[in-house]
C-alpha cells in the first residue's frame, strides 16, 4: 500500500475469505507482547518551494510455534516524504522505518493453517500495532523538526466482490 499523494483515510479492503481466516484466529488468541524491534530514520535536504509527497508502506510475516502454542507476527511500517523524481523516490529526503514484533498465545493450533496465520497477520497484526506506529511516527517526525504528521485511523471493511476499488 504505497500512496503517491497526501493521506486519505486508511481503509483496507479485504476479501470475505481473508476476513473469515482472521476472525477464526482472533476469537482464540490473546496478545501478550508488542515490541519495537528496529527503527531507522533519515533526514536529508528538503526543497522549500514545493512540499514533498507522503508515502506509506507496510509488510508482514507470521510464524507459528506449535510447541508453545504461539503466533508471532513481524510487521514493517515505512513512511517517506519524496518529490516526484526517480532520485527522490529511490532515496527520499525523509524516511522512517519501524519494525514491530507481536506475540499471541492460542489454546490450540490444531486447525490453524499457514494461510490463517498470514490472514491474521495482515488484518489483526496491523490493527493491533497501528496505534503504536502512529504515535512513534508522530513523535519521530516532530523530533526531526518537521511539520507534524498524523496518520489516519486504520479502518477495515470487507471488500464487495463487485467493487473494483478494492483491488
């Protein structure tokens, strides 16, 4: 989800199958740990005459430990301010990248597939860590001496199969 414009409300469209897989786990897990595992930021030269475009990016992975009945989700969030040039896009003058690790316990992993865990990571992992990312980004950007950045709320809606904007 990289946006080449200023922020719009953060709405993720998910298929019914992905939602069902995530809900299957969300009813059975308890979160017991959220950690910031990596943080990098960069402040270069900004052009005064034109404001840069703001971009967000995100990635996730999930791992299941059957012996401990746990699910670990690793998330990577990125924020950049860049101008509409290839050089600026490949080496943005402002960037913040944060990685979080979330740990969940679950009663049993017997009927949980890798696809279920990935759907859970994509939806619940992001949803659970988004407030931490929002606060961290706002604080870091302020400490870099830049104008405040307030990320929108993370909203999730089930994609309508006939809705082409969900793709």
